[in-house]
C-alpha cells in the first residue's frame, strides 16, 4: 500500500499558495493583493514559509493519509 496523503496535500497547497494566483503577500501596491498574477522575491519567501507551516500542520499534527491498492 502506498500512502499518497502527503503527496496530495503538498500538490494542492503548492497550487493554491502560488504567489499571485489567489493572493500575494506582500503585494506591490498594498500589503495583500488578490488575483494580481504578479510576484516578487519577498512574496515567494512569504508564501514558502506559509506553505511549510500549513504542510507541517497537515502532515505532523493532523496526519493525513490516503492509501491506495
């Protein structure tokens, strides 16, 4: 049996937390911009920290598991 939970959670979070797709923190003109489809180095770092925090929350504390086979 393969545990696909961590892979699925990581892929979904990666897509949703892409800077500029849903929101960008920090934005170019404001603190938070929604749907701007632009990015900056500071936004990439901020989204990477948010990604790691939420991924750790799901994988370590909630223990998401999806088994196949």
